[in-house]
C-alpha cells in the first residue's frame, strides 16, 4: 500500500519535466498517475467490504517511534477514490484549461496538483497521527501555492496568505491536540487511540483535546468562525478550486471529525458543539451565497454551507447519520466538482467572472450547459439524482435523532437556498436572456467536457442504480464511520415519508428563490453591516493587531542605538537574576558574617572596589586606564593571597600588556573629552548599573550557601603526578586533562589577534610615507 | 569574608556596566575589562576559598596534599584571562579602525549599519 | 631618563626572555607554564618595541609574529597526534623518562601555547606601536 504514496510522489516529481517534454498532451499523460492509483485503491474494495481495514507498516523515524503505518478502511477508501478519481478528471481538464498558457505554467500546476494529491492520500491513509499531521500541513502548503498560483495578482497573494494562516495555524492547533493525545495515551497510532478511547475521554485533558481537534478541523473545513478563507481562495485556477476547495481538501476537516467522532462518542458535548457550529455555518454561508456576485463565489459559499451540513451530520448519532454523512460526501463531491468545471469553462470562454453578467451561454457551450443542469439537479436534491438520496438521509438522520426543531428548520432553509443556488448557477448563465453574451473567446472542447459530463452523469447513474455503489462504497464507509457493520439499503425511493415532505418543501422554496433571485440579491446587498460582521473582519483584526504589536516592540527595542541594546540586555539579566534569587527554588540566602575576616584580603578587595569607582568617576581616559590597572593588580594580589600564583602572574602580565596596548590606542584618539551622555542619561545608567551591582552582590552572597562538588578537583589532585607526571595541578589540567579545551582557546587567541592584525593594516609608517 | 568578596565583585561589575552603557568607545572598552576581571574573580570565589596553599604536589609526595586551593577554577580562569585579553585587544583594534574610517569614537555617530530611531519612521519617506 | 630606558631595555629584554623560558619549562611542576611564559616574553618584546622602536623588536623576534602564532598552533595540534596512535585518543600525551626528568608531548603542547601567546600579543603590540613617535 506504500506504493500508493510513492507513485503519487513520483508523479508529482516528474510532472514538470513531463510538461516541458509533452506540451499540450501532458494533461492526458499525467492523468494516468491518479488513474492507476484509483485502480490500486479500488482493488482493496473486497478487503474493507465488511467494515475491516487493511494495515501496512514500515519504520520511518524509529528513534521517535514514528512509523509510516498506512490504514485503509471503508471511509478512507471513499476519500481515496474521490481524491484519485476527481484527481484524474482535474488533471485532464487542466490540460485543456492551460492550453493557451505557457508550458511552464501547466507543468507547475500539474506538479502542485499531484503533490497535493500525495498529501491528501497520505492524510487519509496514515494511521500514525504525527504522520497524518505532516501530510495535513502539506495539503495546507500546496493549497497556499495553488491559491497564489497567479502570484502577480495582489488579491491572489492576499487570499493565499489568508488561507495559509488559517489552515496552517489550525493545523498547529491540531498538532497540539495530537501531542496531548500522545502524552495521555503514550501512543500516536490512531487504531490504538480508537481502541482506548474510554481512557482518553476519562483523562483530564479530554476536553482540551476535543477542542483543539475541533479547531483544527473547523479551520480546514471553513466552519464559523473560520469560514471566510474559502470564498477568498477562489483566486486559485478553477481546476484547483474544483479539486481542493470543494471536493477534497476542505473535506479533510470532516474526515478528521468523523474519525474522532468514534473516539469522543461518549462525550455528549462533542456532538452538540458540532451540531451548533454546523448549523451556524450553514446559515451564514447560505446568506452569503444569496448575496455573492461571482460565479465561483456563489459556488464557494454553497460549499461552505455543505460543509456545515456535514459537520452537523457528524454531530448526530446513529447509523442513519453515518450513512447520510457518507452519501452526502459522495454526492457533494460529484455535483460540486462538476459545477466548478462548468463554471471554469464559462469563465474561460468569456473572461467574465460575475454571475450577473453571464447569460445565454448555452448557444456557445451546449454540452457544458447540459452537464451544469444535470449536476445542479443533483445539488437541488431532485430525484432520480444521488443528491436526492443523500438529502433524504440527511432529514432522516435529523428526525431520528430527536433533535429539537431549530436545526431542522435551518436544514430545510439552507437546503432550499442550495436548491436555489443550483438553479441559478446552471440556468441563469446558460439559458437566461438577460446579459446575453454575444461572443466567446474559447468554445468548449471535448477535453474540457470529460470531467463535468462524467461527474454529472455519475450523479444520475448512482441515483438510478444505488445498490452497487451502496455495497461497494457507502456501506463499508458508513460501517467504518459507525464502528460496526451497518446493513445499508441505499435506496432512491423511500416511500411516502416525512422526509419526502421536507424534500418537497425544500424544492418549492428553492424554485421561489430562483425566480426572485435578483430581488433577494439586491435586498441582501444593502445590509452591509451584517455581512461585515460575519465576514473576515476578525481575521484582519488579529493579523493587523499582531503586526502592530510587532511594530511597537521593534520601535521600542530596535532603535539603532547601541546604548539601548546594552541597557535592554542588562535589564533582562537583572530581572532574570532577581527572579531566580527571590522566586527560585533555592531562595535568597545571605550567610551571616562568619568572622573569618582576613585583614590583608579585605584591604585589597576594598582597593579594587575603589579602583573601579575611580574608573567611573575620572574624566580623563588616561586616569581611567590607570584605575582599571589598579583593579587588575588588586585582583592579582587576591589570587596570590588565595593560593593561585599562576593566576596572579598571568593577571599581572595581562594587565601590564593591556595598559601598554590601550595607551597606544589612546594616543591615536582625540584627547579632548566631553560628556557623551546627558545628566539624565547618566542618572538612569547609574540606576541600572546600581541595580546590576545589587543583584550580583545578592547572588554572590547567597552562592556560598550552595555545597561545592569537589570530586573532580580531588581526582585531578590524586592523579596529576601519577598519570600526568606534573606537580603543578593547574598546569596539568591545562596541558593534559583539558588540553583540547586549551587548544581551542589558543586558537581563539590566534584568530582574534590575526583579525586585529588585519584590521590595523596600513597604519604603519609605510602608509605615512605615501602621504 | 564572602560578603566583602561579594561587595568587591558587585562594585567592579556595577562600574563595568555603567561604563558599558557609555557612548564613548574607549569607556565601553574599559567597562569590558572591568567586567571580565570581576567575572574571573567571581569564578574564583565560586570555587571555594578554604585553603591558601597553591595546588602544587610537594616533592616527595605522589598526590596533592588535602589542604590546598581548588585547582580546577584556577585552570579555567587562567585561560579566561588570556581570552579576555584577546577579546579586549580585538575590540580595541576594531574601535581604532572605526575611528579612522568614521572619525568619531561615539557610538551615536556609528550609523552606517543601522541609523538611530525606529526603523518604521524611515519607511514613510522611503516609500513616498 | 629616555637614554637610561633605552640602554637598560636591552638588558631587561634578555632577562625577561630568560625568565619566560624558565617559567615555560618549570610550569609542569611549579607555578608557570606556556601562558605565563608567553605573556612575559611578549612583555619583553613590547618593552623593546617601546624603547627602541618596533623595527628593533621585529628583528629581535627574527620570525614574523603571525608565523610564530601559526607554528605554535600547529605544534600544539601535532603534539596531540601521537595519542591517536597509542590509544586513539587525541591529546593523550606520551611520556619518556630521562634520568629523573619526565619528558613528553605535554611539554611540546605547552611550547605551542607559548608561541601562540607570544605571536598573538606581538601582532597587536607591533601594529599599535608602529608609527608612534617615541
């Protein structure tokens, strides 16, 4: 089964060179990749028919315990077939859609589409949640690149970034949820998570995990309040919209929720939340669909509404809900992709994207018009189309769940709007006389027709003969979703049921909407404030707010003043040390004066402190140099008095050399001194330096309370002569025990001085002679 | 005794930081010298100052006598002193070079890499 | 004063070089070693440079300070190689005993340190004291 991923990835890799090589035929050739995968997945149909699953494992990152375990059950097979099936049609369609564009564009598009398909297959097939997350984010990335495909258009770039921020960010939230699952159960295998769902639900993290996963799914599937990115994503080329933003990627959220519905089955709030969010999304999206102008925008809003229906269905319990979910996923993928293809052909032909400005296109695009009508009849939920069956199941699921009346009313109204939208998008541009288009740039070609015709007729074929597809796809998928085998009777005719009554109601309202479309549209366009509220205002608020915070912190921190940078660093050190001292586990501990005062040492220490103060106070730099020399020599004496003659000698030599060198530097600098800081600045600096000194004092004073580990020192003392043949332990440590350290240190000395040597090149007499 | 050490180290470090905050390159340099000296002393004190005999094995003995100073921090400080010297010398060379090319030792005049003030204040005229 | 300084500088220089070598070689058993020896030697050369000009000090050093530094680094590195042969551990030193004195690659290492310190410090001293009027 790993071959599925490998073939898909290989297809993505060769797409671009293949396009260069084959030119216009590359759409056809590359469509073989998804077609082969379609067949490969279909071959497993027998294995999953009884609700079972095929599992294949190979080790991927053994050190992290991440395995590439692939798991194919009925539900992932439904997705796999949709992904590869529609993928095949999209690839073929793209070959014609990009026919007039440069070959490089086509190659890039095909490569991205196939890469996206790889990511999608990986997401739905992987059993390990970490692996799934990686593929999940890869779909967001490829979606970003496809939305921004026309990178020269600012709105495409904006929409691409928006979708990436929303879906990618949601992915990170999902990742947090996955990590919490891993922490709670100690496994990332979904099969095991499902088996131990009781344990997960009982853990204190259960609520947090559920919320995190829901947020991840809602961002991907464009649910309220993240619904705004999907309509904007229509900036992508139409084949990509048909594929990513209606048929497959946006259903990943549904896929995830459906998967975890089994895990959180015993958590009632999970289902309730889904029903509420789904209903809200349906309402908002239906309103926006009525108000939208663009052809693709109308379709996008209706997609959001459909996703809302699916979320609501997952929130409902029972066998019927599972069948309804699966049926609706299939039906929606078929008719919505077909409609997007038709919209693409119409826009491609006229260059006009506004639905209101399109009319009478049937004369130029007769077959496309037929396909659009067929697809929209399925969308409207009319018999004998598969859309009708799925809607019957939707109402049945609602009615059998005993939910209160509000969601049912919402569902009826939203379905009516969908019915209306279906009528408008298929009839208006192709048959209405208003805004008649008199000429088209490109006609329809057979290649452009394959996709929509196949999908649209598929809708009616499945509707007429639902048994086969019911046993092959719907049954196993619904069983996998439900958790135990369901005997599905996927039927066109259910008899005279309450559902049928609701369906008739829906269609009647839908027809009314088609008739009064323009009036409703105009009225809704007047309510700006309401739509601003349910638009992407929140997104802009968050993004602008983040940018403003970044701008503010940059303004404060990065102002180009070296003094400011130093002050910030010092202040952070002071604050950190103070927190560690006062709030840390060790606490503040000041040893009482221990009476072991050594007069000589004390005097020298006080001398060093006085020298430091004199360095600050002296205005002349020469005086400061002398004072700092005094500090250095005083410290050397301290070393001497405490049994460190090596240090004392080194310190004296270094101090002398420093004075010699810095004097030479001083001689070359202007002698005249002026204050470089104002009085106020000096006061503030003194306060900061004083605070620094204070925390250092407290830290050093409480340091003596910490017991010292002398084992290393003792080891060096024991072995220095016997193994290192040296009596001076300090030197043996330097040249033997820690010799490699010393080697590094002399290398640093060498580099620093070579750099200084190079920096000061040209300061010698030779240059002066030239001058 | 350790309070006196703490006071001396704190005084040196405080003065070092005050100098570090200056705009004059030479004073910053002297601040670094003070800070590195104080840090060495701090490490020295951290090693414990219980004995004053140097850590040298007496002739005739095979191992170090018990009551000798801690050798490990001494070895660390010894290299630290030399490295600190190299650092300050390099910084001094850098400052001298900067003075020669810019003509000022004040960091407020060193604006070639990054001008003073918020970067956003300069965006407007550039875009206009 | 200037004359005395200049005259005595030669004497001081020889003395300091002697002391530095003494410090270098006794370092393993008494306070001293490559760092201290190197610094004292560098002080000697610095004294010479200040008293009699950089050119005199350069001639006294014979080799270029950067070359001295490089060879010191190389020497310290090479002194670690024998250890690789014996027990595959870099910088594990080899020792032989001649009479009562231990001689080993640790001494070579310390000589390397000495050369790096002398060369490095003199890089700075020579550069900074070039062209300064005495």
